[in-house]
DNA sequence: GATGAATGAGTTTTCATTCAT
DNA sequence: GATGAATGAAAACTCATTCAT
């Protein structure tokens, strides 16, 4: 059978395996980060958990920080981009979006905390996050403007500021929730917070 | 000469000197944290900056983490306790309070970031912070309740939740602001955010 | 098409390709050694530069040190062997020989340094070099003897010692020149040095 | 007794101990370098041999390379500076000087080799050596000039070049001798080499 | 014969903390 | 109480080499 494989097949197999190894490392990292935090988790521990050799880690990530940046992808919010295509008032759509996003972090307070921890300790990750924020703001801006024109939200604040406030509300809630001791569901908290926020940006 | 001093005088002198040394170490730490972050700043660097020997550090703080906890005192908000004594509507007094608090961090984005960084990396500091939060909530709670009764703020949310939201808004804004790249003044941002918040918790 | 080739042709083709690959690896190594030195240059970097896979390297050289030994061939001085066949006085022929040899290293101070670096760090390479030196001495010895008999060079020193001094002068100049910071041409330096040397071994 | 010590005494004691530890580390390094070469000797091995903890090494030397630079002091030739004060013809004084210098390396071929190895592998050490050479040349230059004027050595070569040749002869002999397998004494070789060199730079 | 993913021993270096003086 | 030399556990990262495909 092996000899039946064309080079392409073999390449695909190899590609596949690589993808799996990379995934295993990332999963292991996520698991350990949520147990021990970012700084406390060593590369060796990650590889051990992933079942690969220490050196293998560096075949996939140039450094521990590099892995963190990769993991920051969790914060990516492609859904924001999709908002543009959908019709109707903005606020309920945002509500829905927030609801969707929350699912990623729910039940993962320690991991969320670890990610912020890493972000604060790693310049590269912080920069990455800021770039992400800039992109998101840009995507949200026209929608906010339109919502203002529609009289859906207050007009006495610049749209950029409103967008900024939206993201601050989201991430601020996320990090503060992650820092707290209890086990209140993120969804509850986020819902509550955005309830206030939406009331705050309502017209009049 | 030294022996001319009464024991009490000597004790006071000694006490004073100790206090000064402790203060010098803390100042040095704050300065370096805001330059390099928490993890990156070494105890040796702190003592050097403070002009004392490395060993002296451990005469004043049992560990580097202990120093951090001590520094977290910056987040303490005794002013919240004082609110109780003052009369009149709550919201404007809160506005004033926030305004006061902001001054501590203004112009110190890197330090703010470093403190959160340390807090996220150090369990003891995080617990301390949570205890602080609990105390603050407890202090604010009766005021919120009264404000609800006065019809100053909405009654359809439990007062504990409103208090929680207030602190989340405050700390969330602080940390998100600290994480951002630009140099927008904290006061502006905080004012804006609380503008929305107060509108969000208004009755009706 | 491939199958049209006779076995011999195919073999030749294969041989040729192998030779080319080997050459490409050696060239790549020389280029990188002269840029970064021996220790600093990794096998991976060499293969990348050569356009082959990392594993391929070990199909051609049993180790990185083995490659270095192979490269030491640069120091080989077959020309010394050819001296035997030519007539006339020894000194001018040596002068010419040195002049020829110098061309290999001229403009390649960093590579020369890297080769010595590798030689000093690698026992195998050092031994190889010593064996080379022994062979060269053996080849030069009869010529020196004859030159002494001809009265061309001083007789009060054993010919073996004179030969040794000649090689020491050559390699010593080479390494010291390579270690220097400036960009004086090797030819100038070598000429000067041998001028003194030839005067030193002149009769009387 | 301890309490009799003044602070100064205590400081001196401490200073003394420090000096001893530093010396122990350097001795250990020299011993190991001469056994195993520079690259092969690890910092851990050095500290083990010196009987101190691994971390202690870095209290004295900022890096392994730093230690090497410190060790390069062996090549320093303060004696060259003293030549200036002594009267009489230059050549015999140089002969004597070389004889003195040789003693340091005699019987230490492996160490000599290791030092050159480290020098070739470490940019900082190489630069240091070049600076040393420049200083030495400067010190020798006026003596050479005077010797030329005295008719002691040939005038048809610039004095700077002659000085350069002298040092090249010295260091070239040193390194080539160190690279050789046998156990010929350095003194013999050096004497022989300088015999030729002095004849080479004689007038006429 | 070529490939490149996996290996893991090995290295330098850091730094909080201790403790003798 | 102050000092700073000594400690040594740990951590990130390197890289020659192997070997299954």
C-alpha cells in the first residue's frame, strides 16, 4: 500500500501529521495554561503533555511567546466582519454576536486569565492584540455610523468612540470576570453588562 | 551622641529610618515596574535603584510577590468608605470619586499594566485584590440601595449587581486603557465610560 | 526516457549528480563559514543554502566535522610535490609556489579564520592537518637537502628543521593575517615574510 | 575575635575572599581548557572544578566569553614596554624578551591551543587581541626606528612593517607549535625561528 | 537517494532567596 | 539592621543526528 502512494499523497500525509502535531501542542498548551497560568507553564511541560520531544516544540513555534501570539487567535472576532452583510437594527445583532463570542471563554476562566497574563507579559502579543482591536474598530465603525443615522443609537458621541467603548466593554468584562474568584457564568455577566451599555448608548 | 538619645528617641529614629527605607524600596519598584514590567524587574535592580543592598530587600518584604501585594494598595479605594458620610445624590459623588481615583494612574499606563501583570501572575496578589473588591462592594452596597430607594437609579437590578458593575466598569476601563498603545488620557476615557454607565443605570 | 539510458549512462548520470550535490554542499559551507565562522554555521543553514534537505547532508558527509576535514583539502599543497620535477635553484621556485598558494585565500580572511577555527575545535581536522604537514615535509626534505648541497641555503641547520620552518612561516603568516582586523592583502604580507625567511636561510 | 574586626577589616576579608574565588575559577578554567579545549569546556564543569556553584561563575564573569577575554591577559607583554628603558642593541634584548615570554606557554601546548581556539571563536577576544597587538606595535616602533638608525637592522623596510613581522613571527610560531602533535619544547622552536628572523632583518 | 519531522542531550544564563559577616 | 557573595533550581532554546516515508 505504501508504495501505491504517489508523492503527493505522501506529502499530504506528512502535511496532515504536521497539522496534527501542531494542534496537539496547542491543545496541550491551552490545557496547561488554564491549569497553571502562562508564566508558570514551561515549554517542557507542554511538550510532555503533547507527547512530543522538547525540541519539537521549536519546530513549530519559534518561541514560547510565538505560541502565545498564535493562541491569541482565540480573541479574533471574524463575526464582527460578518455583521456588515446582515440587515436590520444594530443593537440586537450585537447582542447576538456577544452571545456567540462568549461561548468560547465560558467555563474557561483560568485560561482566559492566562491569556491576558501572557498578553500583558509579552510585548508581541500585546501589539498583536492592539492590531486586532484596530481592525475590529474599523469594521464596526460604518455600522455604528449607520445606526446613528437610523436614530438607533445616540448621535452626540463620535462613532469611533462608541466603537471603542463597545470593545472596551467586551474585553473589560472578560478580563475582570477572569480575575474574579467565583464561578459566575460569563454569559450572565456579559449580558448584564451589555444591557447597561446598550441603555447607555441609546438615543436621548 | 547616639547614646544621649533616650530609648524612645532612638526607637523613633530607627522607626523613621525603617519607614524611609521601606518607602525608598517601594518607590524604586514602582519606577522600575513602569519601565520594565513586573516579571522583568529583578529584586537586584530594585535595591540598586533604592540604594540599598540586595539582602536588605528581604528585611522589608518576605518575597518579591509580597512587595507586589503591598503595592496593590494603590488600588485601595478608601474614598469609597467616605462616601457613606456625605449627603446628597450618589451619582455625582461617584463621578467625583472616580475623578479622584483616576489621578493615581494617569500618566502611568506602563505601571498600571505592570501591576495588572503582576496581579495576574501572582495568586496572592489576585486574592488580595478580590478581597479588596469584596470590601468595596460591601461598602458601596447600602449607598446603592439608598439611591435605588431615592429613585436615583434603576430598581430592576439587584443592588449587589449594580455595585459589581460599577467596579467592573472602573477596573475594566483601567486595564483595557493600560493595554492600549496610544497615550489617550485616562481621565477622558474614564469620564466617557462612566457617562455611559450612569446613563445605563438611570431609572426607567 | 530514463529507461532508454543504458545502465552505464544512468550510472554516470547518477555519479555526476552526486558529485554536483556534494560540490554544492561544500560551496554552501564555504560561503557560510566565511560569513559566520565554523561553529556558528549550522548544518541546516548549509543545506538550505545548498538547496537540499537537511538529511541529504548526511548522505554525503558522516558529520559536520567530516565536512570540515573534507574542506581542509584547501590547505593541501600538491604543488609541493611537483617541485621535485622542476630543475633550477629552489628558492625562486618556492617563491613562485607560495605566490600560487596565496591566491586561494586572498580576499577570504573570514573563511581562512573559520577553517582554522574549525581545525582547532575538531580533533580529527587537526590530526588530518598534521598528517598533511608530515607529507609535505617529506616531499620538501630532499629538495632542501639538495639545495644545501648546492650551496643555495645554509648548511648549519638540519634540512628537516628548515622544511619545518618553511611550513611554519607559511601557515603562521596565514593564521595571523586571518586574525587581524584590517584588509591588507595576503600576498603583500606573505611576500614580505618570505623575503625575510629566505634571507634568514641564506648561506653564511 | 570576629567582633574585634573593624568594618574595614571585614571588607578586606571579603575582598580577599572574592579575589580568591575569582582566582579559583580562572585556574579551574585554565586547567579544563588545556584538557578539553575552549568550546568543549562548559561553565558547569569549570564551576565544579572550582568548587563553587554554577551561578557563582556569573557573579564574576558576565559570560564564558568574558572569562576568555580575561584569560587573554596571558598574552599581554608588558615586558615590551620595559624595553624602552634599557640601553644597548635591540636584537639581544629582544632575544631575551622572547625567551622570557616563552616560559609562560612552555609545557602548555593544549592550553595555548585552547586560547587560540577561543580567540578565533569569540569576536570580543579577537578584538581584544588586536588592540593588544596595536599597543605592542606602538611600543616597539621607536625602538625599531632607533635600531635602524644605529645600523643594527636593515633600513630598507619601514619600521612598522618590521615590528609587525616580529609579532607575527612570535604569535605565528606560538599557534603553529600549539597545533602540532609532538612535544617539542616551545623554547627550541622559538629560538630557531627568531634566529632566522634576526638574520632576515640584519642589515645588508 | 532525498526528504524533513522528530529527537533530546546539552548549554548558557537568570534570579529569588539565604546567610555568614 | 545592612551587606553582598554564594547558591542552585529552573528555563528557554540549539542543533547535530536519526529514520520513517
